[in-house]
C-alpha cells in the first residue's frame, strides 16, 4: 500500500481529512529548510508537498516565486533538493511527500534520470504543473516505472473528457485548483463540488484542493465541497519567511479538517481530535 493510500485510509477511519503543507526546498538554505520541513510534521501535516527552485514558475504567485529566488540565490540546485528529501524520508518514514515542479526542471536532468533520483530519495508523487493532461502519457508511464505516483491538476472549467483523462492517469491524489490563475492567499476560493463529483464518478484519486488555502474557513469550505483534503502553500511560506511559528499555523489549519461535516461525509468514528 502506498503512503497516500495508507494516510487516506487512516484518516477516513477517524472521520478526518488530509492537510497538506507546502515548502520551497532550499529556502532559506539547506539546514533551515530541513528544520522547517520537520516543523510541518510537528504541527500535524498529514502530507508534504515541496517545490524545486525554478526561475520561471508560471503557476506560482509572488510569495512562492520569492522563496524560489531566495533558494536559487543561496546556491540550491536539484541535487541539494534530493538530499533534503532523502533526509526527510529518514526522519519521517511514513509521511507522504510529493514534488510540484515544472517540465524544464525535469528535462534539464533527463526525464528518466530525474524520476529515478526522486524515487531513490523517497518521493511518493510528482506533479509537473506545466505538462497538460493531453501530453502527460509518457510522463506518467515514466513515473510509474520509477515507482512514483503521477499527480495531475483539475479545475472547475476542465472539460469532462479531460477530467476523465486526469482520473485515469492520476495516482495518490488529484490536485484540484480553487481558482483560476496563480498560487497565493485570497479571500474567496471556488471549491467546486461538481468537480469533485466528476472526479469521483470517473474513479479518480482522492481530490485535494490547493491554490489559496490560508484560513480554517477555506479548509472547511473545501471539505464541504467533498474534497478529501487540502494543501496550503503561500500562507506557510510567507509566515516562514517572516520568522513566524510554522508549526502553530499548520496546527490551526489542520484542526479545521476534523469537524462534524467531515466526519459525517467520511463515515468515520465520532472521536475527539488529538
């Protein structure tokens, strides 16, 4: 059983949903990033998503762009990122960890070479944000051959045929975006229950909402739409850059996944949140 399947199964038994936390690898430096990754787990994150610093991250907003620039300026490269992941895997053997990156980062090292090194470091999933579903087949095949779950992105305006393709190709989870545009915090998201229903009907991997999750209210709204989890990035990265308590923020947002509506929908036991 994959780490994602084990995690979602464990949470479903509790009537809970998944909270995922994002950090940019190498920000502010190797040691500082390793400590921040540990803080995510200490705060209660169920799954971790990490970025590899890239100069042209077209899906990322200013907060995560700035984190990538800081990491690049400090000399971080892909090899350092794999070392950080390998260290995390040694310290946290059961926590699912996925990479969100871009095609140029993968192709610069060679696609199969990148996949193999990611798998050896302990990566569970890979989302290549600028590879569309219609071009994803060879990427997905290479990831699966390496033992990595391919994760694809779905949105409210994704055509039905493409949703079916995404459901067929994705493993681990399906990344659902809550709004058009780039990552970042915002006051309103579009947590589209219809999208979730379409993915579930097509047999897709568990839907998880991202792009703009920054408050407990966002978390609850995403779960009320039927999602199995959420991922928060910009709010965490921004707080970390200002020296704030990342574990405390993660704990606050994680606490919102464990609520009566989530329990009722997931069919879990009515127990107290730890």
